[in-house]
């Protein structure tokens, strides 16, 4: 950069003199001031990588003199880079992370995220964003943090043929109906669920939805926010008890030694009737050649009015030298036109509520109906908890699933850890 800068100045001296030198210097410095760096993931879905680069290129064209540099890394490398940036004087202008007090909250707490309240007001983002997707920005103390990149709903996918074999003719509407269906599947020799236990977060989903079911919305939130004692809320022990029953009686065995990808293969091979997965599974099924007509989907029947899901967010870094430009880029990304143009490339549904959908496949249409129905969400445990508590939550869940600790002791062990950190 410095050599190029000297070359420009030397050329100016030879041709137009001192006045041109000043003009060239201003131009170089102005160009540098309009640089923008975005740190994000190298997404498994390459369509997302291509679409993001096009968004950056189009933004540059609409804003002459700007340059958007996209730095993509694997998940672990990305997290490491953010932790380093949080403790240094340099970092990106914008960075990707997950929403919630756990994963995204780690960097908010470390001071890496800039509050965005004035930009929410300036750009009227609340008028364009799905309320369920935008709600995560208000989870943190000290203002709004981040804007949605994607919003992911999670629900139960099922194999229609296996349901018919077990005599199940309707999707369950209550948790009690769901338990009865699981018993029918077991009687027919069909495992209800398949999970990959070697990745902590996969079987965690089952514990999360059971906490919502047994505790209800308000008490579930209070437990995750560590505002109440897990040992004094009997619903927490009830949830661990249900979790032990599902993993022992209604889950394809053995599952603790396999990962989520192997679990998916078992599901598509017809070895189990259901998976608890996100809306992304629609494109995954289609991409691996599965017939989408063979599968159905319904939200886990928790008997509450909330949808299970999580959001991926883009945050403006406190290290940014030009947060106004960063906010302008995010506004461009969130706009109805850009979201319409990139529909289906980042996610099957958009975080912009004004986007229109056409020619949807039945499962995609079902997801849109679900997103339109639910205005409230509850999030994955690893995003609701701070990082250290998440690690303990994983340990306790795994030990219950493996039979190493009894459900009655699970809440006690988790609460002991929570109490010891305060």
C-alpha cells in the first residue's frame, strides 16, 4: 500500500505539481477511510458465500469509493479471531456471530459489540425486520446489539411412511399426543428419534424443548437467565426425567458415539422416524436427493405459544473506525430489495418481513406458515446461557443421556455450578 502511495505522489510531482499532490493525498486517504471489513464464516452452503460476495460488490457499486473486504473462516477459527480482537485495539468493522447471551453474548460482554440503538432509529429497521428475528437484539444490557443475518426455526421432521407403519394418521397437537405417538412407534419397532450425541448441541435440542414443555415459557426463561434456582423448580427435574425417558426408550441406539451428520444419514435411511432440526433441513434433504414428499414437519408440541429457534446476527465492532459506513452496509443488506434478490441463498426464509415468496415446495410453505404463526420464540440453550454455563449444561445433559447421573441429581449439579460462578 505504501509503495503504491509513493508512486502516485511521484507521478503527481512530475505532471501537475504541488496542488495535485494534495489532491492525490486526499483521494488516497478518503479511499482508505471508506474501507470496510466483514468477518464471517465460510458457510457450508456455498450459495450463501457467493451471495454475500455479490451483496458486497453491489454495495461498492452503489457507493463509489468504498471497498468491502470479506474475511471468511471456519467456526472455531472465527471464534478464536473474535476473542483475540476483543482483547486488542484492532478488529473488523462488522462481525458475524450467533444471537443470545451464550455465543454472541460472549463478545458483547467482552466489549466487542457497538450498541446500535441510533441506527435502529435512523434506518427504521424495526419496520422491515421479522419481530421474531429482531427480538434477539434486545437481550443484552446497554442497548440493542446486532442485526439479524438469518433466523432459524427448529421443529420435528418425520418420515411419513414410518408414521403410517406405526398407525399414526395425524400430526400431534399436544405433548400428550406426541408421547402417545412415540409409544406407537416403539411398539412397531421403530425408534422415534435419531440424535448425534458426540456433538453436544444436537441432543441438547431435546432437553431445550422439554424444559419449555414442563416449565412453560416464563419459568423456562427464568431458568435460562439464572434468575431462579434450578433445584427449587420441580419442573426442571421433571424435564430431566422426561429427557432420560426419551433418550432411553425413544431414541435410536447407540447415539452418544455418532455425530449429527451420521444421525442425518440414519434418518434418511429410514432407521428412525424423526429428527429435531431446523428449517435448513429442507434444502439439505433436497440437496442429497431425498424426495421431499416423503417427509412432514411440525413444531415440537410444548403446549406453549412459542417457536424453538435461534438467530445468526451481524454486529458492528467497537474497533470499527467507520461505524456509520458499517451501519449503512447492514441497512443495504437488510433492505427488501437485497433480501428479495438473495431469497433462499442464506436461508429458506428471509429476516425481512416484506419479502414475497413464490413457487414454494410444500415443506418450505409449511415453514413460512409456522414463521407467520409464531410471534414469540425460545432459543437454544447454548445461546441462552453464558459460555461457561453452556459447557456445564452440555456435561449434565450428556451424563443424563448416558445414564451416569440420575435426573433428580441433574438440576442440583447444574445449580451448584451456577451458584459457584457468582
